[in-house]
């Protein structure tokens, strides 16, 4: 039967080679021209069943490819489950892969049939090929059948100690799947995660950290003995493993290290004068205390992060920025600016994320970005969101930039203020106002730039400029007296009701300057002529201006309210013009069509009617107004969030699933000692084997004349072989003689065994020859004569 199967396999291979040769020959007859091949017809279920039930690997592979192709198009292929599962024991790797892909998709719908393949998959865990072992544990954990949860847990336990890091990584990735399948396996999985966290392979650590986040994120004590090793493996890991590990180490640092103090200049000098150490060397010994208020273990983490800033993955750069922003003192943040700014050359979605994080960091540490302010200049292809964030970044770094850069920023903002985009105009004008607010020394130039837009034909620009001008003047009212006069002259040309109302309100605020010797009364006289034709908002401001001017007049003269004159009564010749103006405007307001204007006029008239009410009117009308402060738009929206988080993008008020703030700094009393982070002596997995082999090599190695060095750098004392050191009553020379005698005895026994094996082999060969002769004789008798 075996010979028959071999012959059938040879015939099948010959058929395949014949088909391939015919295909290549037909292609060669085209003489280099490309022939359009008609698409293959859709395979019928009967044909696929025939392929899957074939005894040839080529047909089985063809059938599986068709099934997987239909699965990718969304076709239901559950009817082939039995035919596919019976090929799970195939020794061909390509067939195994396709069968496993099919099982991952349909095992949950056919749990009874899927259980038939578990034994075969479980046997694959002992396969010689590491790819097969990894695929087996991946499929076992991916089959979502709760009955096999214990088998999956035992399979993971087996693979955790596998020699191959590829298999151990697959086991680490299978731990969260097993936990979701059966939460009762948590104690076993927690121990396995603790084992994987101590793995020496950077290939495994990323998956182990992800398993820790999924299974036991509250068990921060599991990280203690592996903390220093994880910090040193950070640079060798893949990008996604670095993200998970940086997140873990950031949380660990906040929970185990007290908040460090900012380094002083003396500490910096001490550090520069101290000897230089390697990148991974421990610069502080265990006996030394925190340097500059930073724990040495925290400093180890911060010193391992700078190489990651050169990563090609933008998420890794943001993760390092998160660790530095929330853990390090300000002196560590200077290297963050170039990598973050390099992300502004990325696509627009990455630009938006990078700018959001840059602005958030600049709210606290704007000086680190001030030398690079030219990176925040707008581009014609920027989206409105990116433009808004760049303008905000310019206003944050403006006070810390050099004078040439400040001049550049103001020039750019003034140019943007003349844009055709109304939203950009509004943001640019507000940005100029924030620049004046953050740097009062340059407020005069900012005000000059805004005054240039007062006579613009764009009334929207004029209104926004006047609002910002009003805020700047309120910050230093005594310095900007002439500016108010210029604004009052602009009333002749301003047509926007919002702009006119802002100017009138500002003139009313300055109506008491120089003991009434100002332009407010004359402005009121001019505005009274066209009171009836003004908008409602402007009328309210004119009425307020009249009340303030009249209140200042009453405080100067200490006289009471002059009763309004009737329509037939003429004003006396000795009546001051200010009471006449107030009487005239209040009379017009009493008969206005707006309820608000009429009510406001009655209120002012009742307040200023008697000398006793003048103090109350002064308190209400002439009270000093608080200086307006325009915070940065991101200050209130993103306050208290974490750098690099999704919540930082969508804002604090939006719901972000799974967002958790960083824990608070642990107090010095509750912080654990440094001893908990000392590495344990126990090793896991393949490292134990390596340790044993290395010990054997040390024993068998010849003696060296030079004393070896220990791990701490100290040399051991030379050993005198001739000296007698008693151990169990024997000297060292006696022990060596006994070991030589034992070796000689062992060699003699091995020679005797080899001779016996040779004799037994000779006897078996002769027996086989005799049996072959007998078989030939019997077969010759069966042949026909």
C-alpha cells in the first residue's frame, strides 16, 4: 500500500508539472505579446467539495484559496466547514494557514465541529516550526468557544516558556483573548503576564505590556522588579510596543516617584562637572539620593527617551512628549520642539494633532517654541482649524521671541487681518489683541496696526478691530488719550452699528478725564443731531454717554437734577449746555419705539433726579470697569487633559470612551523605596537554559592566568591551586584527581557500550538479510509457472 501511495503521488506531481509546462509553452508562443486571459468561472460548491476532499495537496490548496477568496467578498462559506476542518492535520504550511484563517471566522458558528480540530491544533503546539506553534496558539485563542477556555489557558502557559520569542509574543497576544473568553482564568493569566514582563527579548515586551493593560492594569506592583529592564529595552522595541510601554512607564512614574523639584543652577553645575557615563549606565549609585529633586530611576526613564524622538512614527514622538511634559522638569523639555515641529510637514490630519499638542504644551512652556516661531506662519493650503491653531501658537510665543521675530509676527497678523475670509480676519485681529495683552511694551505698535483698519471698507474688520482696541485702551487708559480722540473722529466715517457703538462706549468711559475737559460733551452734541436715525444699539450707547457726562457735571457742580422742560417751554439763557443735552436726549428716548430705550431713559432720569441720588448714580454709572483679559482659546477648552490623548483633540466637554487622566503624584511618605525595583534573581523561559549552559562552559573552561572581572567591575583575587582549601575533608588537588579517575572510568564504559552496539547492529543486519531471502522465495512460489 505504501508503494502504491508513493506511485500515486509521483503521478500527481508529474501531472502538475505537465500542466505548468503546457501553460508556459502557450505563453511563449505569444512572442512577447500580452494575451488577455478570460476570468475563471465561478466555482460550484460541488467542485470546491471535490477539491477539498482530494488527496493531492495542490487541489486542497486550490480549494482553500477559493473558499478564502469567497470569504473576503462576504460570501457565506459555512457549508464547507467539515471539508476544511479535516485538512487541519495537513503537514503543508500553506494549507495550515488557510485552514486556521477559516477556523477563526466560522468556529463560533460551528462549535461542535470546531472541537474536533482542537486536539490537532493542540498537538501543533509541539511542532518543530515556530511559525506553526505561534499559529496554533493564535487559532486556539481566536476560537471563541467557552468550553475550551481551560485548554487555551494551558496552551498559553506552555507557549510562555517557549524557546522562540515569536511564539512567546503570540502567547502574550492570546492572553487578552482568553481573559475575554473566560474571566475566571484571571489568576493564571496574571502569573503569566508577570512572567512575560520579565522576558529578555524586546520582541515580546510590547505584547506583554498590552496584555498587562488588558488583564491587570491595577497591578502596578508587577512592574517593580522589571522597571529598569523595561526602560533599557525601550529603544529596541517596535513602534507600537514603545507606545504601550511609554504609557505604562508614565503611569508607573506618577504612582511611585514623588514629584521632583526644578533643578537649580548649582545642581546643573554639579552635573556638568561630574564624570560622564554611558547611555545606559547608572549615573547615581543606590546610596546616592535624588539628584536635583529627581529620583534616579525616574532619571533613567527620562534619559532613555531622547532617541525615540527620532522615530518615524508620530505617535511615538507624542508619547515621549507626554512623558516629558507630565514627568520631567522644564529643563528636559527643550529637545521636544524640533521633533514636534517636524510633524508639521506631515499630512493635514497629523498636522492638526501635532499643532493641538504643541499649543497645549506652549500654554505652560511657551519659551521652548519661541526660537521656531516661523514654523507657525500660515500656508495657503491650511485648513481653518490649522490656521486657528497656528495663530494661537504665534500669540503664545510672541512675548518670548526676539524683537525681529516679534516684528515678523505682528506683520503677518496684520496681513492676515486683511484677508477675504471673515473667520480668519476675526482670529487675526483677536491674535493682535492677545499679543498686546501678553506683552504690554509692544501694545502701542499693536494699537497702531489696528487703527489702520478703522477706515477699511470692510465693516466686519472695523468692528473686530474696535473691539480689540477697546480692550487695549482699557489696560492703560492714561496712555491712550489721543487714541480716543482719533476714534471719536472716526465716527464721521464709520457706518457699522457695532463699530459706532464701541467708539461711543469708549468715549463715555473717558468722559471724566481731565475734570471734564475732553471731547465727550462735544461728541454728545454731534450725536444728538442724528439720534433718531441711529440703530437701537447705538441709541443705547448715546443715552449712556449722556448720563455719564451729566453725572460728571453734577459731581463737579454739586447741583441737583434739572427738570426736563416741557415742549412749549424754552430753556433759560443761564442753563449749562450739558443739562440741556441730557434733557434733549432723554426726551427723545422717552418717545422712542424701543421698549429698552424708553425704560433705560426712565432709569437714568430717576437716578439723577435729586442731589441725594447722585452718589448712587455715580456708583452705578461711573464705577471702574475691570480690565478685560482675553485668554487663549485652548486654555479653558483643554485644561487638565493629557498630552497625546484623544480627549485633547475633541475637548473636555465631549465624551471620550476609555479616557482616564494620569494619576496624581505620589507623596514622599507613600512612595515605595528603591529596593522594590531591584531585579529578582529568578529568570524565566529560555534564559534559564542559557544560564545553565553558560555555567557549564565556565566549569569546563581552562584556567586563566588573569583573574576575571565581576559584574560590578571589581577583579577577583587570584586563586592558588597548590593551596589546600578543605571542603568536606578533601583538598582541591584530591577533588581534581578523583574527577580525572571518574572521567577515565566513564570513557572505558562508553567504549564498551559502543562495541556492544556495533555487534547488535551486525546481528540485526544479518537477520534482515535472512528475512529478505525468505520473502523472495515465498513470492517466487506465488508466481505462475
